[in-house]
C-alpha cells in the first residue's frame, strides 16, 4: 500500500511540473509578443509623420496624432532647430488650419501666416517640392532630396530660417486654441443670457452684444469679440441695478403717496369736489365758445362756396375760359361740400342753442 501511494505521489508531482512548464512557456511567449509589438509601434511612429520618414523624438517633443507628429511648443527650445522639426511644424500647422476650416472658423489669418512660414522653409515652391519628396519610397533618395531642397532655398534668395517657421506654426496653434476658447465663450454667454431672460427683465441689449461678438468672431477679430463677450456680465449687472432702482423709487413713491392721502384725505376730497364743479362750469362755457365758432366758420365757408360756384359758372358760360370737364369737376366738388355744410349746420346750431339756454351758463 505504501509503495502504491509513493508511486501515485510521484505521478502527481510530475504532472504539476508539466503544468508549471506550460504556464511559464505561455508567459514567455506573451512577453516576447509584447516586446515585438512595442518595437514595431515605435518604429512605425518614427517612420511616419514627415516626408523624410525621420522624426525628432529627443525629449518627447512629439506624440502620435493622425500621421502627423504633434509639436509640443510648451517644451520646445528654439535653439538649433532641425529641418525635420520645422517640416513637422509646418505639417501640423496645415492640419490645424484644416481642422479650423472643418469647425467653421475663419482661416484667412492662418492661411497668410502659413504661406509666410513656408517661404522661410524653402522659398515659394514648398507645396510642389513637398509632394515630390513624399512620393519617394527610397529613404536615402528622400534624404538626398531634402538636401537639394535646402540648396534650392539658398538659390531662391530667401534665407532659410527654421526659427521663423516654428514661430509662425506656434502662432497658428495658439490661434486654433483661441478660436475654440472664443466659441466656448459664445456658447456660455448664450446660455447665460437665456437664463437671464427667464427673469422677465429686458434681455434685448444682451442679445445685441452677443450678435455683435459672433460677427466679430466670424470676421476673425478675436480681440474685439472677447471684449464684447466680457461686457455681457457687467451689462447684466447694470440691468439688474436699474431694475432694482426703479422698484425702490416706485415703492418709495407709493408709500409716500399713501401716507399723504391718509393724512390729508379731507382736504383732497374738498379739492376734488371744487375741481369737479369748476370743470362742469368751465365745460359749458368752453363748449359754447367752440360751437359758436364752428357755426360762424361754417357760415363763412358757405358764403365762400357760393362765390366760387358763381365764379365757375361765369368763367364757363360767359367767358369760356374753362373747359367743360374742368368746370363740371369744380362745380361737383363745391356742391358736395356745400351739401355737407347745409346738413351739419342745423345740428351744430341746435346744440349751441341748447347750451345757451342751460341755467348753469353764467
């Protein structure tokens, strides 16, 4: 029994060793695969991003970003700038401009700055030369083409200045970030105004400022847009203050008037009664004068119309100075007005007579 037990224990130990061996083998394969993958990724990262296939990686200046090496301007020294770094900066600037276009931002300033930067890289043939170099598959030939590109720059007459290239590319990068910041400010201001509108106060001036800011931003006048957006919150405070002042004045005036009425209500009642009596007496006198004047005016107009009718008849029948059509038009207008006066005059005269007979007229 003891021998069988020892044999069984030895067999189990052997199986355990085999299991350990298999596990260690699997771990070793995984480790080797990870190392190969990391090495391949690193190589790919180095080879991609620029037409030359070479990328400056010392100090962690770049990071992988859609086949274009992103230049970290915050940690970048402008001393001893290489051609590869300048080219990467130009490519990144072009990508920034494309991104701004897709976001709906204006890119006139960015385009002008990028065009100027290209001149300091190799003159005015940047785009054509860049495409030619990118099309070369052989690394040595591509590097040789870069040397020819630099030599061509010297012949053009515009000095190579990679620092100027990086400065322009950095300015474009800042411009893009600033555009996104202003866009966020516009959205935040819009939400703020919408919330303020719910208070019931006048928000039209605020929407006017926001509209102007959006127009300035669209025209790429970033400083003016920011100044307008920064003025929205003070304008809100101003509107609130004005509304508070109006409420204070209204409340103060209301309390003052209420107190005055309570204190002098007897004198106020007497004054109102006297004013009412005076108004009634004055009303009758005024109406008499108005009606009397209207009657006189209508009588005068009636006499004038009679004279005009007689003159028109004389001009047409006796003198023949007026055409028949003109005579009929004039005569029709005069008679029409005369008819209106004859209809209104008795009514006005009756009102006048009634007012004169009232005992309240002094």
